[in-house]
C-alpha cells in the first residue's frame, strides 16, 4: 500500500496523464468454469457479479490484512508472526476473511529455487485461519518493486536477481517516483529478460508454485496477481492497455493452464488510491475469464483530503468499474490513523460496504510499536485504548446468504438483510461484545432472528477470545431461509433475569489421601442477576 508522507501532487504530476485511447477489441464470451471448480467462485446474475461458496451462498467478506510474511528493509518495521491465538481472536471479532500478503523475494530467493519453508509458512496460515472459518486470499505483495529500492521507508516485493534499475539512484523522499523504482517497473512490464527468462515468466512460475502447493485448500479464496501495480514511466491509460492488462492476461492464462480454478484477484493502477478513479478508463473486460475479482484499495480521505461525499463517489466509481470488468468488487485494503476524521470516515466506510454489498479487508492486524500505528489490536492481542476500530470492524453483519444479497444494513442496533434466490442456511455475525479490556459498542449480541417478521430459532456458534488483557465474545448465527425473496432481521438478545436462590447446607463427600470423608458445606445464597 502507499504509505504516509506521499505527495499527492507529485504523484499526479508524475503519472496523471489521461488520454482518449480507443478501446480494445470486443471480448469473446466468458469461459465457463470446469466441473471441478473449488469451494468459492464468481457468479454472474442480475447484472452483477459476486463471490459464492459451494453451497450457493453469496459471501460477504469482512476481514483484515496481516503483513506477517512480508520482507521489509532491515531498518524499517519488523513483522509479528501469526499463530492460533491470532486466528481465534480474529474469529471472535467476526472476521471471515484474511488477506495474506507474501513476497516474491522470500518465495524465490534465487532463480528457480523456491523456499520450502516459506511455502510451509503460507500453508500454515491458510490452515490455521481455515480452522476458525476464516477464508484466505494470498496476495503477491510489492511496494516500490523491491525492498532495497527506497529511502529509509517501506518497500518490498521482487528479489534482487529479478531487479534491473539501470544503475539509477533511489531518490530520498520519492515513494514510487524514485528513478531506480521507475526503471525496475519499466523492465518488468516490458518483460526484458533477467536471469535467463522474461521476468513475467519467472513471476508466473512463482505464482504457479504457490497455486499448486495450496491446491485443494477449501479455505483459499485464490491468488491476487499484484498489490498496487505501479506504473513505471508509462502514463495512463496507455500503461493499463499496453502493459498492465497484457501482464494480467499472461498470469490468468498461465494459472488456468496449470489447473488453478480459484478466483483470481486483480487491482487497478496504484494511483487509484489517491485519484479515486481507475485511470485505465476501462470500457469492457480485459479478460474473458469469468472468475475474476476486482480489488481496488479505497483510501479516500487517507491519502487525499476527501470527505464523506468524495468517499461515496469513490465507492460508486468502483462499483461501476467492477461492472465494466464483470467482476465482484472487494475493497482489498483500507485503513488509517486515529484522528477524529479517520474514526468518522471508518464508520461511513462500513455503512457503504453494506450499502453496496462490498467485501473488505482492513489494513492491518498487528504492528510493532514505533511505526505508523494502523494496527487493529496491539501486539499482545489487547484492544487499542486510542481507537474503536476493532469494535467498529466487529459490528453485526451478513456473512453467507443463500442465493444472493439484495440489500443489507446495520442501524439502530438491528441488522436487516434481504435475500433472493435459492433456499439454504444463512450465516450472520452477531457483533462482538467486549467484556474486559476496552469499551464495547454493543451490550448484547444480535441472536434473535426474524424471517419476514416471524421469529425463528437459530443455531449459535460461539466465538470467544479471553486472556488477561482482553475478553471478547460473539456468535455466528445460522438460520434456515426458504427459497425466494425474504427479509431477515437480527435483534439483540433480550436480557434475562435469573432469580436469586438459596442452597441449603449439606454434607459433601470428598476424597483425601485415598480415603473418602464427609465435609459439611454451609448454606449460601446466589444473588439474582441479568444475563
């Protein structure tokens, strides 16, 4: 992702050159998925595309990014490994989606030599998250192309052997306009031979290695081709039409030829993070593959001075861009600081994600102290005391809905979802109650379920996380919904008064040193309480 300190004016001056380049040729019909499609796929219906599971339920992704497997410069931030406790806490916050950035540099440190230990780390996270019901997207991440092409700041991505800078300097203060980064991107997109092969051939082999290694993982949502693809010296829309989209098509065709049937995720030009529009100005899909996901990063108000109106316009633009690409729209990254504007914009983003039926992954999960302070929880798992982000992200939401979602929204303590299509078991998140360690946003989880106004009995799957620092709990709420259009409403649990009772004194048998003895237990009173 773009980092703090970026000059928007410099970005626009360097790259924002819009033209009226003609659209490409009309694309052929979508290629159908083979019968061996995986447990998630893209469905096209009613003039929209959405992600569906193998039970025919639309998946509304709500989740988080973790940079635990990213290789940053030695003098920049060190990452925090993930383990079972992280996945349990994510589940207790209602997350069903983890975007997992990985680096080519760690995957293939030398040409044609892939790291078995790194592949195992990737798989361990996919398995660990999957055990908690969290689906994983593996993102081929980069910033500035290579971790060494930067002033002392954030950078990651390609290995040194796949990097050709023409010996140009890395100017201090320039994020993606450093001459060394521009040269490296130019050589990559133009596919100039490096280490005996075109770099995109090396890149496809790396993607295919991960794809095959994770083949059959039921919790895998697919691979993302490249994080925030950054132009070299080519301006938009020529960059997209002549370089980026052909690169994407090579990766898509190569992955499909290798047998990958998962959705393949792609992003627009990285400058969309600051311009709030796709500078490629698409007029039609660039690919005939029907199983793609469009995943721009909506940083409106973070890397520009946009407010609520600009944020809504950015989401509306992304929805239209996704329609042109004929792909679902998932906001792959969003986040920000702790100032008052960031907190209010965060609430609006959650509302817009419901309104437009958009999945999302917040940046990020954990971060060591001393860096840019965007983490959701602290390194020890405790909730932050300077931000309500964890509580906001864990609000009630629709999760998997049979057929497709017609609308969904959370307001005034009630979650309302309208579905249409096939019958099946819907899944919702009740919202997370914080019992210890921070302020809570909801006093009671939403576990009373009504279908068209009639109360139904749900199945509750508790998800809790408790340490000496934090105690949180919520429920996955499952309810059977009939075929057709129906309105499902989730309301808070009603508090129940448990009457006081008295336990009489009595003899109790106890075993001590192998002998059974009787011990008198005094009578006591259990006070009444709400639960």
